[in-house]
C-alpha cells in the first residue's frame, strides 16, 4: 500500500489522521508527506505540545480533550503550545472542526482518540535505527533525555496499546513508507 492509497482510503469527508510511534520512528516524515498530498491539511506536532521532558501523558490527554473531542462536537479544537527555551506555555492555537488535521507524535493514538479520528497510523522502526535518527536530528539536546523519554513511551504504550489501535502500520525503508494492516 502506498501513500496515494491511504489518501483514497480517507475519502473526501475525512478530517482527522493520527500518526503515532516511538521517538525516531519516522512520524514527522510521514506527517510531512501526508500534509503535502492531503490538500488544505494542518499538522499539529506533539513536540510543540509536550510540557517539557516529562509531559507525554499530559499531552496525550490534552490532545484528546482539547483538540479532538471539540472538533467531533462541531466546535473549534485547541492546543496549547510549549516554549521549550522558556520552559513555559506560549499560547493556544485553534483548528476548526472541518479542517483536515494530522496529529503527529507519541501520545496521539489511544483507543478513545482513535474513535474521534478517521485513521490511525502506528510508525514502526528498529530501536537502534530510531535512536540513531532521533540523535542525528536533535543531537546533544536530546541525548541526556533519551532514557527518561523512552520510559514515558514504554508507560504510554503499556497503558494505551497504540499499535493495536492503529488501522495501518508504517515502516520507513530507504526513504519510502510501506504500509500494512496490523496483526
């Protein structure tokens, strides 16, 4: 299955795609590719929401409660941005209910969140490759937090089983995503 097949699977009425996976798996790359192909979509990155290095659980709840649930009810969804340099919130952003939305980041895909979206995708990658990609991307800023963040990922995965909530599993190989059904 290719990205164009994903787009046709969404159909014209679809408004919400959730992309989840562990750090360095390729979520941002997939979100960028989907955004480029899915006309008039907006991407919300959980990296812009997590309230610091211990904020994965808070961000997962915030996305569901403040962004996804209001949109399904026909109201604007909101998300709070985090300023990493200032270590403080830095304003709210709104997304209209009919706006095409891609939510990308670990914490995006839970059973309750999946029920509020048109498609859920889990992005998989080998642990060694994920770490290499993440540290190549974020360098020394991320290195001291890798284990701390991985522990939060483990907790989130054990609690919500996002891979099991996914409609599709994506794996980035040689710059191209391959999609399969879970199972």
